[in-house]
């Protein structure tokens, strides 16, 4: 393969990319696990109580084999009423988000969301969330957790139930856990929480707590373990195989990598704000806040909406130095090694652009951008006057300057004029002009340089039986 072919393949998708795309598959589920009597009763009661007439069923990729059976079954249960049911077989961004955009194409008045859900508050349509009911032997669970009895005794114990096991939530399970582990205090939680406006994790007074996640080592566990306050250790009980393991997500390597991306965000001259949700409440407020903070530092911003992101899409924006992903809590890019430019979350961009976060170590990671807005518990006000006039990059070693009114009191007029002119030149440059010198050349026909090919009779007929074979 030539160098030009290698370069081309990096910026374009192959013919079979759509067929080979890896689906969002978790633990395989059966029809009974996602559509049993409890699910059917919840759906019918919810639709009849509110009088919905055009209902969309949203499925993740691994539920699609059962989508038709569920749709037909729901229509039969609602046969007396004039209710139309639609299947959303693809999503604009991620399957965990309610796709109100796709539902609007059929003028839907409600959505029933199956499987993994971030539970970001939808702003346009009412939503009913239905989780699978995966089998779990509680006796095996308690036997496995006995190994943590000494560690949990006289400490605070937090047990989180993943979406497949939330049907077990209740006083019976709580009583069994108390008898088996004898903790000082037991918190039995659902993740994601049932209530859309609930806090991701409840406030706790003890950092010496033991955390157990009953579910698989998936994106939901990563989100929970990063956002929860510091714990002695995280333990995962995988109900599908009955195994108990330990994991510490906040490793030193992870923290170093994220702080490196934060420094790259500070060094950027142009930030790309990727809108990866059009339904989560507050995303426009976050966009405005990021634009304001970037402007205070003399950084240009570009607003981008490209659906599900991939390296090929973002490689088209060569003038952007760093991307900020504005998505739901489960749609943050923690590892972006395959991309050509760094991608940071809203929280990491906040730490880079807001001087209030300077020299402040967060107690926990923030994946829900609403918590960074004025009503959120992680909100810190932004004041452009607090931006340091001279700041040294820890990556390049170069001096970074701020563009705000405080510069008028520093330095002599000549140096001030020169610094302001340089910054203003960057701020007022039309980004579109950067495309003027770009050229593209297709296949080289090499006319007159190759010998003509011999004329031969082509194939005729249909592929299954050509006429001359």
C-alpha cells in the first residue's frame, strides 16, 4: 500500500464499514427478560392512563431481534384503542439517550425506551423506561459477598443495582445484605436512579466506604465509579457468571492522561464544541457557557453536530486543536487515542477554561454537565478578570496570555498593543478562509501514457446464469 493510499484510508470509510460496525451489545437477553408480564402491564397502563395515540418503541442494537414481537404484542394488547406503534431501530447519537429527533419524524406523542438509559431528562416527549429482568441467584450473591464481611464490618456499605437487577430492589434484599455483611450502615441504590431528577449519588459523610456494583463491568459502572466520592475499593459482582472482582477506576495513569488533555485544551487556539445530544436538558446553556469562557481566553469556538462521532468525521476539522464533547453522562469520551486531536468532556473543559478551578482538586469526576450549571452542586462562577495574564503551558512550555480588561493595567502601551493585536488577529480571522488553499485531485487518468486495452466481450444475462458460461 502506498503512502497516499494509507492517508486516504485514514480519512474515509471502507465500503463494508456500515456492515462491520460493532453494535452496542451487552449481555444477551431473551424476549421474556425484556417483555414479560410486568413490562406489558406497565406499558398498557402508561399508554391508557395518558391517552397516547402515537407511541415509539426505542431499542438498543442487541434488542432489535425482539422488536417486532414486542411491537405486535403491544398492538394486540391495545387493539380496542386506535394506537399506532413505531419502532426506532437506529439512534442519532447513543442508544442510552431518548431519540426525540427520530420520534418527531413520525409525529410521536410518547416514547417507550428499552434497555440501557442515561435517564437524561427529555424536554419534548414523555418517556417510559423499561429495563430487562436478568436472572440472579441471591444465595450465590450472598455467599460471594461473605468474603467482604471483615472489610465491610463497622463501615458504610453502598450496594448499587444495575439495570438488569433493579427488580430485586426492596426491603427483603436489604435485610439479607445486612445479615450477611453486618455493616455499620447500608445504602441500597439503583443506578441509574428511577427518578429522572435524582442525584446520581447521594451525599455521604464517610469516604471510608465499601462500594459494590451488582452488574457487569460496563459503561454504567465506569460512570458511577468515577462520579461517586472516593471509596476504599470498588467491587463488581457479575450476575451472569457469578464472579466477584475488585477494580479501582481512578488510577494514576487515568488521572495523568486526563490532566494532559486538560492542558491541551488550555493550549488550543480553536475549540470544537461537539453537540452529541439534542434532547438533554441544559445543553444549550452549556454551549453558551463554554463559548463565554473560551472568548475570555481569546480562544475561538466552532459548534459541530455530526451525529455519532468517529475519527474520520472529526479529521475533516483540521483547524480545530481540541474537541469538547457535550453529551449525556454515558456518552463521554474518556479514551480518545484513535482520534487525531484530543477530546475532552465538559467537566475537563470547565477545569481548563474556568480560573476558579485553578489549583483545585475535584472530589469526584463530573459526567453530568447540568451539575456545572448555576443550579448544579459542582458549579463555580466564571470571572474573566481572574484569568492569569501570563500562564505557562505544562505541555509546550510556551507562555499563554489572557484577553481581558485586566491587561490594560499591565505592561507598557507598546507591548500591550502588540499582544492585543496578535490575539485579536486570531479572534477575527474568518475560519472559512483557511479552506481557500486546499486542493483535491481525483484519480489520475494518465491520458496517452498507457496502451489501450484489448476489447473483449463482457458478461450478459443475470449473475446466477450468464449467457456464455
